[in-house]
C-alpha cells in the first residue's frame, strides 16, 4: 500500500509528536508498505493566495512555487493520505491547513452536483482515502472532536474519497500503524 | 467604542470579503459615527503586539474569511493560534464571524460555523453569531443589480450591529439562503450541465489564458 503521511505539528515543542510519526512510518515500512512522511515544519511552504492560477492559467498546477508540490505528487498516487497534527485552538494546525488549501489543484474548477450539493469535479480518476492522527489539547472534549471529524468528512466529500479514521496519537506506534492500514 | 475588523482573505484588500465588510461598515456608520475602527488584513504581516492590543481594547471584533476547503484559510487558522495566549482576557468582547464561499449553498459553511462558536467560547468572548453567505465569488464582476440584495443585507447587518451590538437573526437567515439547492434549481443545473452550459464561465477564462487545451491536465501524477 502507498501511504503519504503529512506531519503538521509546529517545529517547537513537538519532538515526541514527530518521533511517534517516525516510528509509525518505520513500522509501516517494515510491513512492506511504501511510505512517505513529510514534516511540514522543515519544509518551505507558501500559503494559497486565492489567485486561481491553478485553475485558470496552469490547469492542475499551483503557480506559487514551494515544496508542497512534493506532497501533492505523493498524495495523488497514494492509497492513503494521513494527516497528522496536534489540535491547537480546537482544530488541526495552521501549518497543515495551509497544505490542505493547496490541494485545490487536484480538483477541476467545474462544478457538479454531489448528494444534491455543488462540488468541484474530479481532475484525477481516484483520490487517496484519508485518515487523521491527532494529539488532543488539555481541554479537548467530545464536542471538539466531533467538530473536527465533521470538517474532515466534508473535506473527504469534496475530494470524492472516504475519511476512514480519526485516532489519537496516545496509542503505541505499532497499534497506530495497524490503524493506518486496517480500515 | 472600538470596532475591530479582521479580513482573513488571502486576497486581502482586493477580496470579495473586503466588499462584504465594506457594506457592513457602511451600515454601521449610518447609525453611529462615534467609534474607533481598526482594520487588519491577515494576508500581510501584523506588527508584534497589535493583535494583543486589539483583543484587549475592542468592544466588537468581526472576523471575516472565505471558505477554503471546508474551513478557514491557513492564514486565518494561524491567526486563531496567535490568539491562544489571550483566552479569557477580555470577557466583554463581542465576537462575530462572516464566512463567504463561492458555492451557492450555505450548508458548506455550517460545519466551520460550529467551530467558530466553540472558538468564541474558548476565547472567553461573547459569540455574536456567524453570517454565512454563498455565491459570493462573482460579486466583483456581476452587474450592480445582481449584487444589490447581498450588499443591502450586509449593510443591514452592520446597522443592526451598531444599534444593538448584535447580529440580527433575521438578516443572518436571509443571508444564508439558499441553505441547500431546491429541486427546481437542481433540475435546471443538471439540464444546463448536460448542455455544457455550466462550464461556460471557466472555459471562457481558460481560453483567455490560452489554457483551455490543458484544462484536464494531471501533471502531479508522475509515478
């Protein structure tokens, strides 16, 4: 299975988080899976400016050069795309959201109706299934987790794929590696 | 009174969000002139300490942004994270949000609105509500008669805010129409799609950019 992991934890104070993802990556690789782990805090990343260049000028390609192109290239040929982030102010990180914003070139600008709602049409024949590995805040409650889950379900709907799981990083690496491939 | 307006559009001053906020401010000014207005654009660097000052001094703060992949743009999330050290420091603050999107239906923005209500609670502020408006993408190119109603509604939202320090529920309801597409509209859209009419706008732009032939390119699929 091809798996892309996007580590959205900020650079400072999250060494255990990064370390856990490295362990999960290793466990998956040992199991014979083709895994890429992108640590966003070490990458050159420029946010989406809403220019629509990726739809209107260079169809399917972001016109703002940065290293997120590697993530889009890896994600679109993956079976699973795993977002990973601590919850900060009740949602996954700004760093991760900036990358998610820049996935828009993977869709077409044209609109179609899905479940009676407007959504962008697919550019690619298939999209990776999604999962989320998160680290809760000290005050994270059930309502917070429900809000996060629902937004990721919408994200999956937009990309015509499935949101398979949302799992806390508190578990053992081997167990989480199993979660990533088992759903 | 301090009114702070945070424009979270990555397009900044040239954004559709700026147009909606402009109408809201016109409505606000039509009721009262005695307030201090502070405007921040999140697509530009904000001076150190400025956000802290605004959070502490403001009586009302309006945060507006376009819906990006079903949530706030990354730069807005960054702003929320910058506020994390200020939770509970201004319990008198009234915090309202505007979420606009290109999709015509309000349903797309309902999910992030739940987050925003929770965010206001987390910050220890009083939640004014979230004004949701779809179908905003064309507002800059549409003729005046097509945008008159939406502009008027944001004007009324601003006037009500100045009068009562709250968002008018009836205006919020009007702004969020349609919540979902009705059967007739879906039928018209589906019929138009079969005839290729619904792609007209984007095809025109693609042709203007000499990019139409490449409109279905899949350049990221390299292995």
